[in-house]
């Protein structure tokens, strides 16, 4: 009993000592401290990280457990037991890996030595994957561009795009191309459109029964830019006397053979000692000999061979005046005029020293002037005729507006009747000017009644075969560098050969202005007939304000069949066959007719 008490007493004593951290022992040598060993660590808390976890069904997440002792220190190497309170929502393995089973919530616990910690887990439902898209179906075909314009012989390329029901491009679809009008435009298998002719066509691209279109307009290509390719000079050869002149005309043509207006032409001579040439193509002879006159435009050239000869003998002295008309009054019949003796006189338009002039006014659309038709005057038959007159045109004068007409003056022969028509005679001479933005002198010969039709199809050349023939075209033309024509006029054959000079009547104010008084002289001298054969030695001359513009000494007026024919009738007969395009007038004053040039 005493031992038992002592044992209990000792235990109580040791228990009390547990609360005494140090025991101080005193001795003769000093004081020392005795320290007890620290207590063993004891698991006190378990923490789980993260405390909240969210994952999708079928996904996994990781949790980490940490064990702390009574002092808050982490205790490593502790055995952890994991558990879930809702296995249908979330499961956890021995490593703390959580797996989402179904949508909902669960609490995951980690336990060690009777202590535990938790993490709340939310498992999210996962939407099912969308169903696969439907297979693409070609729904539309679009052609680009939707409209285009191309020229004939040009091409353009169209493109076609196929799209499915969702508007997505479907590459690699076969396309078939077609046209509604192959006469205007064709299309190739690859969509290349070619312009065939002016017009329109619809081009269609088709794939899997779907189609798209493009509207194509085919236009004419622009005309090519004209390029100077040829220069010709007329006449191509001429013979002039010393001191005489001849006007050359240069015609510039493009690659299509069309005449080009407004081109700069430079003139030159190969022998200035024989003949010179002005900037306008007027050649003047100085000494006998040859010279080549060249016209150059844009690097292209044309030429004319000029032969300068000794001047012809002068006309016999004392020119014979055949008649004169100053139009001082309207009594034309008293001065030898017949057929039409009506006169319209202008007292406001006349030359100095005159009181009036003859006015030939064309109303719009009129073919003849208000004074009427042909006014004729006979004169002593002659092998030559010189005519001079002053002429003025209204400022709006445009002539016929064509390359032919108006006619102005005619001369008829002794073989023609006093009232014969002017368009069908044995010998009818023309003296006029052709106005095309400037007036060019024209002198012509017509001898329709002399045409020999027995040679077959006209025209036919009877030169050197018979002298029973015409000289103006239908039976041949002996002169060079004269234009001529021959055609069936309905009941008779019409032929004409003519000379056309350069522009002398100018369209704008200045020297030679059409609206001023200008002095015109013309001379016709019939050719000779030797041994019954007509000789090409007739003369045709034209002066403008004293300058010789036309000068030919190789004219054949009459063949041997009409060896005795002479000139005997002068006619004033202004005429515009298509009708006057405007209301316009010409004025004539101080008309003279003689056998040779008057001073």
C-alpha cells in the first residue's frame, strides 16, 4: 500500500515536473541549466488546394493535400486518403486526380491521421458537338464582269464562280460557256469572248444546271490614225515658157488612199537656175531647160518634171475687141444679148468708175439665179477668145457645197446652134471656179456630139485611128495631167476634160479674198489641124489679179473631123444642179471679150 502510494506519488511528481521547463541546479562551482527534449509533431490540420474546382464532364483536375502539425509546420510523407461524397458526379483517385462524371456538385475530402480537409467540385455539362454540315450543293453561278464592251476583233475574258447553298465558293466546278448571238460575239470553253461584228450578245456560263450571264456589247474599232504614205504632184509634168508660171498641186494621202487636208507641204526645185517654186507650189520659168519640182510632207515626196521653153511668139499686135459689157443699165438686148435678157443690177456693188454690176443671186435651194437662165452673146467667129471680168462673191459664198458646180461661163462653137443646150454640144468650153473653202479656177472642154460610139464599149481610145472622134474623154485624151470623164447621160454620151488650179479665191479677208473685187482673165486658142490631123498645140491660160495661174500650150480642142470649127457664142449661165445650200450672190462687172489678151 505504501509502495503503491509512493508509486502514485512519484508519477504525480513527474507529472508536475513536466510543467517545469528548466531545472536550475546550484552547486559550489556555479549554476547550470538542464533542457528537456521537444515534444513529437502531431497532425493537427489537413488543407486541400484548390478549395474550389470546376471542370467539365469527362475532364480531370488535380487536388493537392497538405498536413500541418500542432505548430503549423507541414508534415511531409503523410499518408493521404481521398474520398468523394458524390461518385455519380465526381470521382477521385489515390493521387487526388478528380474526374468529372456528370453535371452537378461534389465534395472531395483528403484525410490523414484522423484529420481531413475538403474541396468543393462543380462538374459542368458539356454541349454535344454540332452535327456535321450538310454536303455542299451548287446553287448559283455568277459571271464577272456582268457587262462588258469590246471592239470588233478584240477579246475579253470572263470568269464564272460557283457557290453552294451557304454562299461558299465551290472550286473546280466544270463550266459550259455559250452565246446568244455568235454573229456579234463568240465565247471559248475557257470564257474568252471575241468580238465578231457590231452588235450585242449574252454570254452564259452553266454548271450543274445553274447559270450566270454577262451582257456583251461589240463596237466598231476606231479608225486608224491617218499616216502620210503618199504624196503626188499634179500635173506630174508641164512645159512652160520663160517668164511663165504654172501652179502645181500636191495631194497628200494616208495609208488608206484617202486625201489628207491641212498637211504641211514643203516645195523644192532641183535646178533653181531653170525654175523656182514658191511655198504654194507656183513654178516660174527662168531659162530654157529641165527641173524637177518636189513636194515633201511628213518625209514622203512627190515630184513634177518641168520643162522651161523659149516663150511662144506674142499674139498679133492690136487685139480685136469682140464685145464689152459694163452692166451700166439693164437694156441687155440693145447690146447684143439674147435668149435671156433679164438683168438684176446692183448699184451698191461695182468696181471703181462703174455705177452698177450684174448680180446673180441664188436663193436657198435654187438651181438658177433670180435673173433667170442662160444669157447669150454672139461674136465674130474666131480661133481664139480672151475673156476678162471683175468678180466679187458675197461673204457667205460657199458655191454648190460640192466638188462640182456652180457653172459660170460657157463658150460655144460655130457648129452649135444659137439656142443649143450647154450640156450637149460639138464644142463647149467651161470657165468657172470650184469653191471648197477657197475657190480654184476650172477650165474645161466638152464635145459630146463628136463622140464616136462605133468603137464598142466607151470609153475607147481612137487617137491615131481616126479623126472622126471627140477630144474630151470618151475617145481618148491626148494631153497628160488633165482630169477627164466619160459616162452615159441618158440619150447621149457626156465627156469632159478639165484643168483645176490652186486656191486663188481666199475664204478670209486679205489678198484674193472672195468678198473683194478680183480681176480674172482667161484665154482659149484652138489648136491647128495639119494634114487633116488635129495638132495638140492649143492654148489654155488663166490669170488671177494679173498672175498667170494656168498655162498650157498642148491642148487639143478639135480633131480633124472639125477642122473649120471656131468659137462664136459666149454664155453667162450660173447653175447649181443640186440647189444652192445658202442664199448667196456673185457680182460681175466690166466684162470684155477679145481675140487676144487686152492690156
